[in-house]
C-alpha cells in the first residue's frame, strides 16, 4: 500500500466505487442461464480481483468491519472484506433482477408503511432520508407498482453512470425518477417544493458528505467514533416544511432470504433557526446516525460506503452554523 493511499484519505466522489460493476453484465447473463449458484461460482474470482486491485475500498471495508466488531460478532480481516464485497455483488445482482423483472417481490416485507399510505391518500408529500445500506431499488420498484406513490431520488449520477446505464438497458423506466443534484440551488429547492406540494416523495441520502471544498457537516457518533454527516437533508427538510422519514432496506435470511423495507418518522416538521442552527442540527444528525448504526449492527455486511468515512479531509464543521 502506498503512503498516499494511507495518509491522504480521499473524498468518496473521487473514488470510482462502481468499477466493481464492470463485470456484472456477464454475471447477470450467467444468472439468467444457470441460476444463482453458478453466478456465485463465477463471482468469487471477480471478487478476488477487485479486492486485490482496489486498495481504497479494501482498507475502508477493513476499517468499518473492525469498528463493527466492537458491537457484534463479525468476521474481520481479508475474510470479512471478501464477504463484505460479496454482499455488495449480491445486492447489485438483485438490483439488476428487479429492473429485469426477475426479482420475487412477494418476498419483500414492509414496515411502518401506514403513515406513508396516509400521506399518499391525503396527496401530501414527504422527504425520505435514505443511506447506502441494502437495496433501495426496491422502493423505486414499489413506486411503480403503487401508481399513486411518486418518488424523486436525488443522486450524483455522474459518479454512478456505468451502473445507471446498465439498469437503463434492463428497463428504460429505471431512469425516470432520478434527479441529478450536485449542489442545492434556490431553483432546485423550488422545484422540489413543487413536487412535495403535488404529493411526491423526495429521497436523499444522509450518509455522504457533499462535493465541495469546505462541505457543511455535523459530527455525530457512529460506531464508537465521531463521523461527518451532511446537513443538506435537514436544511432541505426545513425548506420543504413536510414530514421527514428515514428509509432503510436490508436483506434477511440465508438460502430463503427476504427483503425488508423500513419507514421511520424522524420529525413531522423541521425548523432551523438562523441563530443556533448548529445546535438545532445536532440532534437531527445524531438521530439519523443512531438509526443507521442500528441497521448496520443488524446486517453489518450491507452498508456499502467504501471510502474513509471517519477521516475525510478539509471538513468545515463551523460552516454548519451559517
């Protein structure tokens, strides 16, 4: 490992994390012809190649698994990393199966949907704060099945272009509810406000620091150490003045696995004062981090943030108060 790799942590946006999907077209074809077990037999050589040739994601996985080990029993070292990336590959396959019409949607259990159904019935929108945990493509497919549930998902598509293009080849509709947002401008906020007023649900990730020279963040305890979380989702919630829910997806079970989708109310309304803004943001970010940690400990191998989450450079915590 080079000194640069170890001593100069890089922002997640500078890492081509989805180069891992380069061989997924072939693996998907193998699954279509032979099933999941042959898929796995071919997967592991690809997996080994990726783990050996990608030091940044590899060391991020090692660090994450060591932190989880303090709370629950999980394999660490290269064995744990291999299992972590295997879980990532299985999730990518499931996303492809979803958009290819091959995923069994009757194996999905939903929790906390009653208030969401009430909002849909009342034609009220909400903000959903998600994470890079599990398989949120299930929610996008759910929105297509439930024709009254409309989702707009805020993404950095330029950092996931290869995977999104692959989904588009399976189902062109997979791109319909993606909205690329590099920064939150007044025009973007106005557009999202209109979507909320029309009863749509806006989805934004809460576990990725924005692409900026001095990103606006709040530090919160996560897996035993302070970590940087973006304030963007909560500032957006204060602008939209709508209910804010947390959204988590995970896979449970072994051979007969099933998926779970969880909706959890964060706040009915979020109001951020001009003075003492950082103090108002702190409990919101802390609550999100606590729930993310809860699900990470339930399914440690299903959090897919393969970068140095705890030691990002040039973070400006003071900017959160402006």
